[in-house]
């Protein structure tokens, strides 16, 4: 009886999770689909080439990321408390909330920037990150197209610094309204910078990332090793990787061979080279 009830609870929880993910997708689509229709960088239609893979990654990421990130966050938190002197983390905790929020945003961005840059520079990590770059149509749904190992790695790089500086409370598991709002805006913004919308923000582009900034990160060959920041392009200014030409890129994707299914893409980093080389490459996957 207990087992049946536990199973029932799990099914209900899983159903709730699916509903939550689907609802978020509905809201994101309601916001971005009209924008992409009226302000498209390139006309592509609602069902563009590769939309199925983006959609599958959206649900897969939504269902698995919690499982992947939970133990990683717990391990980092445990390691930080074991290694760092308490005085250091307590000093940050004593700061007012707004100062912790800004501190968390800055060190989080530094961690993300370097984590992201390493996924491009280190071939082993690139095999995972190439999934995100395999998209040949860049629109809002590409935001969640990412291998769980890749996403976990870059998030962990940000988290390590957040814990090291004692700012983790500001984005912790029990956030107050303001940090929750910052996390919400941050998530919304990463959809926005992928969106196929031709908007420019003038001088603000130095301060906040935009579709133009991030689309140049997705460009096929030229300058793919630029514009790593998630929200604050200043990171790229400081570390010498900013690239802002005049026009929009014309081609997206990567030369790295990529299977044309989510399962294939999930497994390809683990495949030995001869098998990976034989995998069917679909230029339209993305
Ligand atoms: Zn990248
Ligand atoms: Zn991207």
C-alpha cells in the first residue's frame, strides 16, 4: 500500500513538473514568437529546420537539470564550508541585500564567463558544448539546447565563486522575493539573447547582453571564440574577447559533426572517435 502511494505521489510530482515546464514554454512562446515574427533577423517560419531537436532539448533539460545540479551544488557548498575560513563568508553575509545581489551577479558572471570560455578552449569540454552551437537557426528555444554536462560545468564555475565569496545565500534554495526576481529576469534574458529578433540597444549594449552580442557568439566559423558573457558584456571587454561588428551574422552552427537526434547528441561526447566520425551529420540539425 505504501509503495503504491509513494509511486502515485511520484507520478503526480512528475506530472506537475511536466505541466510547469510546458506552462513556461507556453509563456516563452507567447512572448517571443510574435517578436520573432515581426522583428526577425532572418525569416524562418514558426516550424524552422531543427525545431524538433530544440523542443526535445527544452523538455530534457527541464526534467534533468535539477537532478544534475542538485548534487553538484551540494558538493560545492560542502567543499566551500570545509575549505574557506568562516570569517570570509560571514563578511559577505553581513552586507546589505542589494550589495550581495550585485556581488553575486558580478562573481557569478566571472565564473560563467571563464567556464564558458573553457568549454570552447578545451577539446574535451567542447564536445559537450558543441551541442549548443550545433543550432543552425538561432531563436529563443536554442537557449535550452545544451548537454547536461556542459550546462552543469558552466553553472558550477559560477557557483564555486558564489560560494567562495559568500554570496551563495543571495541565490540560495530559499530565496527572498528580490533574488527570485533576479533569477527570473536572468532566465528570461538568456531566452531573449538567443531570440531571432533584430533589436539593438545602442550604448546599453556595453552594459547588458543582447541578441546581436550573443548571435555573434553563435556564428559559424568566424569569431566563434568571442562574446562569452551571459548578461554582462563588460566581461568580454575586460578579458579581450568582445566582438561587435556592424552587421548581423549570416550563418550559424559549427563544423563539429553532430548526430541529428537528441539521444545521439547526448551520447556523442562519450563515443570513441571512429564511431563519432561515422555518425550521420545533418547540416539542418539546429
Ligand atoms: Zn559557446
Ligand atoms: Zn547560446
